[in-house]
C-alpha cells in the first residue's frame, strides 16, 4: 500500500488555478439580474419602510396621548387634594344648633313612620 504523498508546489498551483476557473465558471453560469425584479424588490422595501414609519408615528402619538392623560389625571388629583386640604368652614353656634335640630327631627320622623 502506498503512503501519503505530500503535494508539491506545482500540484498546489494547479489545484488553485483549477479552483479559480471553476469559481469563475459558476459565476458566469449565473443568470443575469432582471431589472424589473430589482425594481419590484425596491418598491416592496419602500412600502415596508413607509408602513414602519406610519406605525412608529402612531405609537408616538399614543404615547403622547397617554402622557397628556396622565398629566391631566395628576392635575385633577392635585386639585382634589387641594380641595380636601381646605379647612371646613367654622359654623356658628346657631348653625350647629340648627343642624342638630334637623338631625333630631329626621330621626323622630323615621321612628314615627315605623
């Protein structure tokens, strides 16, 4: 049985030339690019880009609306907190007596209707 024979310089050069020629043949065998197909691809890509830009604009508008709604809600909460923080009006003795009498009369009316 023969052993492994190391390829010489000439063998390596010939193999490289053969590989180069086969690669060139594969490249030449490729069909030419159809300009109509390229134009269609470019148009599809432009449509995708426009749709993506539209979606991005819609998302930005939604985020802006959400921010404005949050700010409005925060302002409303602040207004309610300010309203709740205002002290209750101080009633005079006569006003307190009138309110107490009204509660008493309402309680009597409820008891008498039973």
